[in-house]
């Protein structure tokens, strides 16, 4: 078992380079199933969810080679359309293979995905979408068998909610399906546009990504782009480093990010009194004084405030002057980090969708368990600003989405050690 031991109260100075986006690389890796030849990807984050994707691809018969942030995937010899339940449980994004495998083989067998416990995370929309495209789907004791003996057919999808995962699954199922697919009320997240860019670079015909109405004309085959395809920067990792500086104080330059993807997040830091400057692909943050509570933060779909940044931004607000209010609209169970924050002295009341944070003058160190990926990252942020030592367990959650957490933070002056017990 590993823990991060964090000596709080050390301001951050320096710079942190943003990793490639977790939520972009995972669907792109699944998309490789549809390509003939070797796909080369650049700026892939070294995180455990990426390794889980590579394990799934390898189990499907693909060849995956890795050198740092570069990954090559060749699925030419892949012949299995099935993913066993242990691999499916290793992360939520395993479900994205459903569309890709159906697109390639016209069949697949998998099970419900795993991932962080954020409350109910059903896959009914994914299944309904695949059925609309001609797949017959049965669920026997958890084994989900999908069969489209005549292949998938393009159709019109009008999503009841702009689900990120469902939009991705439909895109993957549709790129090589017969005819035209239209997704209305599609998710507009930057990671959707990254997947569309990748598929287009492979020869897919997709338009409208980022607009909420995606149109896909099926093509026969996809071929890898000539140059390595670059994964977009991770907007949530960038938000996390900003939050670390907002907690610990100091001046930090978060480099190689896309500030346009953080348009709902940056103003919140500004409202708290942090000085923010955006230079091209860099964001500078300077926190000198005690922060002030910002306006109510409501998580919603992109381009609104991301649910993935909710816990992360709560950390600095625990010690802000005034009362901060959060409304979590995406997931039912996404305040599990608040218990550990309370053990650090935070005054947080969470009920249903709403959390009310009354700023206290300071937090103190604690021993706590990361409840999930972003909740764990939030505890690291909080511990950096707390007085004394914190021990954060459940590091495996944090490693799902963050590369080199302790090295990056230490390079900016933090005192963070990973200890194996
Ligand atoms: C969600 C987030 C995404 C984030 C990811 C990881 C949104 C819109 N999506 O993506 O930004 O990066 O978690 O934390 O913010 N739902 C159903 N049935 C389904 C699929 C989804 O009811 O078949 C519901 C979910 O329970 C949830 C909502 O739709 O309440 C969002 O789901 P979706 O966008 O699909 O989730 P993810 O793809 O996991």
C-alpha cells in the first residue's frame, strides 16, 4: 500500500508542465481498434488508466509499444472481440471499447465497467444507442453480448443528456457503419473534439464536433495518420495545479495547457483573489493573501464548470473568507472528499447536490484515504496548504489520472513523498 506524505505550508514557486488528457487518450486508444496499420500517439499521459487501456488492447490481440509519452498501437493481428470482466472493471472508460469492437467485428462481449464510485453510473444510454444502430444486446449474469450480424447502420440519435461516454461510443460505432449517423444533444467536451480530430486524421468523415450536433458519414476503413497524433493537454490536471498553488500560496506557471478549455474555471480563481495571467498556452497564478469565496459553483456539461474540478477547487475554498456554495449536477455521490476535508478542520455541510463551505482560517494535517481520483487530488491540494503533515492513502486512485504527482509538486517547492508500506 502506498501513501503520499505531505508537509503542508510550503508555497509553490516555479512551473509545472501539463500532461496529456486522460479523458482524451482513453477513447483514442479504443479507436485504434478500428485502424489498419500502426497508430502512433504523442503526449499520452503516463497514468494507470492508460496502462489499463493498453492491457485491454493487448488482451484483444493488439501490439502496444510505449516509450514515455509516445504509444504505438497495431491492431492488425487482433482477433478477439471480447473483454473479460476483470479488465472491464479496471476503469470506467473500458465501456468505450463497445462501439469500437462493434464497429470492427459486428460483435463483442463485455461487462459493466468499473471506475470511481461517484454514485450510479449506468450504461443504459450506451446500450440504447448501439441497439438503435442495429446491435442486439443481451445481458446474462453480467456478461453483455452485443451482436450486429449485418453490421451497424447509421441513424439519428437524440440524447436525453449530452453524455460524454455515450457520444464517444456512438462516434466509434458510426465511423465505419453503413450510412449517416447524426448525434443531437451530443457532448461538446474538448475530449470529444480530440477524438473527432483523431478519427478524421484516420480518414473518418465527421463534422459538427464541439457544436452539440455531430454528423458522421460511415467510411469503409480507417488508416493511421502519417504523423504521430498529439493528445490534447489535460484541462483537469491544469486546474489541479492551479488549485495546488491557490492552497499553498506562491507563484506557479502551469505550462502547455489550453486556457480556452478552462474558461469556466479560471474566473473562479480570479474571483477568489488569485492573480491569473494567461500567456498563450501558459497560465500564471499568484496567491498572496487569504482567498475570498467566489459565486456559487454549479457543475454542468462543457463549456460549463466541470464536475471533475469540483472537489479540486473546493480545497482552496475551505480556507477562503466567506461561504462558498457548490451544486453538483452531474453525479449523485461526488462529495466523498468532504469527510477528509472536515478531518483537516474544514467546515463543510454537504446534502444531496449541494455543499456549503464556510471558510476557516486554516486547515491542519490529517491521515485520510482518497475516495476517488479527483477527490484524492483535492486532498493533495488541501494538504499542501494545511499546517503540519498529512498522509493521503488510496494513491492508486490519484495515479489513475495524474502522472508523477509528487515529482511535479516537489519541483515547484512542495514537500511530498511517496511511501510504500
Ligand atoms: C463524466 C463527465 C466527464 C468526466 C468523466 C469522468 C460530464 C457530462 N461528463 O463522463 O466530463 O470527465 O465523467 O469523471 O461532465 N448517464 C446515464 N446513463 C448512461 C450514461 C450516463 O444515466 O448510459 C448519466 C450518468 O450517470 C451521469 C451523467 O449521465 O449522471 C454523465 O454521464 P457521462 O457524461 O456519460 O459520464 P462520463 O462519460 O463518465
